[in-house]
């Protein structure tokens, strides 16, 4: 996987994390329906993808992050 694709995935995951953060922050009103998707969990998953992509970028740059 190249640098461009890695950056695109990381940026896409960041945008999704921001979207999920905004959706999770909305307060549940009296007449609103319950949330169907677990937005906080999805936000944390996107942040995990960002961390993995950053480690992958470091590996592409020549740094050794594993054993």
C-alpha cells in the first residue's frame, strides 16, 4: 500500500471520526428516536484505524516500529 492510499485512508477515517463525534454529541430529546448506530464505538474504531495508518506511514518512511 502506497503513501497516497495510506494518507487517503487516514484522512477518510478522520472525517468519519469527526462525523461520528458530532452525531454522538447530539443530545437525545424527549421526542427523538433512539440511536441505531453506536456512534462512540464507531468513532473509537476510526481512531484506531488512524493510529494503524500512522504506524504504517512510519514504516514506509523507514522507521522500524515492531520487533
